[in-house]
C-alpha cells in the first residue's frame, strides 16, 4: 500500500495580522442655543452680538488611501481616507441693530422681517430633521423714544436664535451626511471586499474541484477573521466618519490578507496539482511505453514461435523426431518501487532496453532453430525423396511384374485361347495322273466360317473350280484351370459356286456334286456339264454336337463335320473335318527386385523462448492538501443620528401712539436681561473658551493614513 503525501498550503499557526492604527479623534460638541424671549438689556445684547460674531468653523479631516486588493501585499501605508463633513453654519442674516433713529413703523418692520427669516430658517431646520420647538410669543411695546433700543435688543435676540437654528441645521445635515457617507462607504467596501474575497474563493473552489477530479485529497478549512473594529455606538459626524474609515481600513486589510491567503493556497494547490498531473502523465507514459514494448515483444516472440512451430510440424510430418523445450529469460530489471516522474521514466526505459534485447535475442534464437530445423528437414526430405523414387521404381517394376503375372495367370486360368483347323480329305484314285483332282478347306478362326474348294479336270485341263461355303459352329468354355471344354455343335451350308475356266472336252459330261451330313443325309446336290459358271444357295444346317475337354497345348480329335462327293469321270469322295487346339500357356512366376534401404529419421531439439516482462510502474502517491477559506467579520453599522433640538420664540411688537410731550420725560430704568433674553445656562466666556479649544484641536489636523507602497496620502 502506498503512503499518501500531505501538503499544508499555509503556515501553521499563522493568524490574520491586522495593522491597528490609532486615530486621534476630535470631538466636536454640538452647540445648541436655546432662546427664550423677555426683555433684554443693551449689555446683554452686545454680549450676544459679540459671541455670535466670534464663532469659529469646527472641521476635522481624516485621510487615508484606498486599499488595492489586486496586489499581492497590502502594507499599513494603504488606508482608506475618511470623508469630510462640516457642521459650520452660515452666519445669520438677521441684523442685530435697526439703526440709531428708527420710527416705530420701521422698528416693527425690521423685527417682522427678522422674524420671517427666523421662521424660514426654522422651517428649513425642521425639514432637515431638527426638532424645532416654539415658545410663547413675547409682547414688546415700543414708542418713539425706545424704538431703536428695543428693536436692537429684539433683533440681537432673533439673530442669536436664527444662528442657533442654522447651527442645529448644519449639525443635523452634517450628522445625516456623515451617517449616509459612512453607511455608503461601509456598503461599498463590504461589497467590493466580499467580491474580491468571493473571486479568490471561487478561484480556490475551482482549483479544489480540479485537484479533486485529478484525484488529490483536499481538506478545506474555514478561517474567521475578526478585526478589532471600533464601536460606532453614539458616534456622529466626523467622529463617525473617522471611526468608520478606521474600521474600513481594518476590513480591507483583512480582506486583502484573506485574498492573499486564498490566492497563495490556490497557486500552491495548482502547483501541487500540476506536479501530480505530471507524475500521473509520467506514470501513464512509463506504463504505456512498457505495454507497447511488451505487446510488440510478445508479438515478435509469438511470430517467431509460430514460425518455429510451423517448421516443427512440417519436420514432424516429414518424419523427423523433434522435441520442443521452453527457455525462460529473466533480465535483471531495476526495481520500480516508489519511483515517480523522471526517475520512473528513466528506470522504465532501462528495463525496456533489457526487455527488447532479450526479446530480440529470443527471436533470433527461435529463428535460428527454425532455419536449422528447416535445413535438416530439407536434407532428410531429399534422402526420403531419393529413397521413395527408388522405392517407387522398384514398386512399379514389381507391381508391373505382378500385374502381368496375375493377368497372364488369369488369362491362363480363364482363357479360351485356341486355334482351329479344317481339313478336306479325299478317298479316290485320281489324286495323281491325267485326271488328278484336288480338294482343300480353310476356316476363319474367329467366326468358324469355312471354304471348301475343289477343281474339275477333263483329262486335258482343269476346266473349272467349285467352292462350297458354310460355317462350323462351336463353343469353347474355360474350366478355370487352364483347360477348355470345346463343343462342335453344328454346320451351316451357305452356298455352292462353280466357275468355268475351259470347255469340257471329256466325252462324259455328267458332272454331279453332293454334300452329306455325318449320318449320310444329303444336304445339297447339283448336276451340270462344267461348261457354265453358276451359284447355288443352300441355307441348310446339320447338327453335330460333339464335345471335348482339352488341356493347355492339347488339340482335340479330328472331327468330321460333312461328307462331299464330286462325281464325274472319276468320283472323288471326301470328308471335311475340323479340330481345335488349346493354346493357353501357364505363366512363369516373376522374379521381384529388392527394395532400397530407407533413410533413418534424424532427431532434433528446438527451444521456445519466453521473456519475463518488466513490472509496471507504481501509481504516484495521492497527495493530501489543506486549504483555507477565509471569512471576514462584518463591520458594525453606524447608528442613525439623533435629531438636533432647538427652541425659538417670537415677538409681538406693539407700537405706542405718538403723545405730545407736556412734561420732562423720566429717565427709563434699565431692562433686566433675563426679562427679554433666554438663559443659556452657561457663561458666554466659558462657551468661547470651549469653542476656542475645539478650533485649536481641529487646527492640529490630526489624521492617519496608510500610504500604499511609500506613496504619500492624497
């Protein structure tokens, strides 16, 4: 069993490092002015005017550069810039004085216009989300003497109220803007960060899927990154923006670290997979090379063995005594255990070289055996061919002799070979002398037809010739031992013809010719004078029925078949006889030729060569890898800002009819500030000191930034 290899795609124990940047927060205190109207003194009005006109802008900005998650490394110089909001309000347009000499109507008109401005700004504030409350309307009575001073007091108070409304509106808008900006930046950062992380995770998942399909065991872990975010509870305005920027920087850094980690795991896993795929490819190639070589080697050996077997069969069929032995060849192959990649390919190539050489040697050996056996077989076949040719010649000669002897013997035993002869004999005194006469007979050996001829002699000439034609019927039967049984059954007379040659000069011209059977019965007769030629048809048969058994070379007795009388001057009496000779001859036994000496079949031994094939390579060990999927904890949400609160109150200016002066006017009493102006529950000097401190802190421009790769923050 092979050992699996396990690969760790990240450093053990490495936690997510988050660079924490301390940000000096600048607290901006919302300055809320509550105004209640009563009577105001000139001193108080001046104090309000002075305080209002010396307020400083309150603004703090935190800058940082955005993190580029496309880079492999993120440094602490890369930070997100915080957005900037300002809670500084525009200066109130409500005048604080109406002039040194105003009429009552002018005074009332100035106050009414000022109050319209305050009401309008209060309405704007309310629409901006400020909680605007309205107090009781204060009645202020003016006359020609105090119209200017009273109006200035009221205007100063309205200016202060309007400035408070504008400040509350600016702060409300700043807080709302900060909330919206912070929320948007958080959403955008989260969306981008999650997209970057999702892309990295998707790439990692794809690589994991690819690696697992390739057979790699991949353990997937999930790592939670939890940056130490700032608590946003209760934060508003620039504080909220700066805290959110701080949290976004931590979040982006965590995202960047997670992306980098997953990217590194993806690359490492891809590399591991590629290495494993290469090992698999090398393993497949090594075994494919081995299978191809073994297939070819086995084919070559099988072909050589087949050719050798064919020759062995041919040699055995030719009569040779051939034995087959098996030779098993085992080359000293390199052990492939544990070898991978190029080492496996090199070792396999070495083993295949040994195998191919062994196969080539085996093929050559079997080929040589086949050629040697073929040569030996050819030599033996030539000897056998020579032997068989001689044997065939002897056999043919002996067979011919035997066949001829058997044929001759059969012919002898069953033969009806014979010769037939026919003899005409006469018993007269005219066989010589002046009246000499002749009679002879011939017979056809195949048909038995005969011709009996005689001449006619008048003492001077042979005046003519007579011819008797007929046939002797016989039957010859073999007795199976060379003897024959001959039966002369009958005689047939066809015709008699006389041919004249000379005139008959004899005195006696009474010529007559007679033919009798053996029993004396006349079969034919004719009378003539010998001077004319004629022919007579006879067509008569006479039975004889005489049988004889004759041995080879023995002749049957002379047997009479017909009697002839030729009567004239001298009567010529004669008879026709026939005899048959058995011509069967017993054959002589042949002398046979001696057979040639048969060649001795040679003995031979051939070898089937078997080559032990090299082992296949071992499959590469399946790697076991671990990868980490990163999740980043969500940033806290910003609290929706609480509405700012501001109170306003208005004045009802009452004019005094003009009165003619009848007496010296009394010196008016000083109006108490509390009777007109609202209390602020704080001294003006204390408020000024606090605002000065806040402006000083803002002027420090405390901020933090993380520059990217040495770049200065924008």
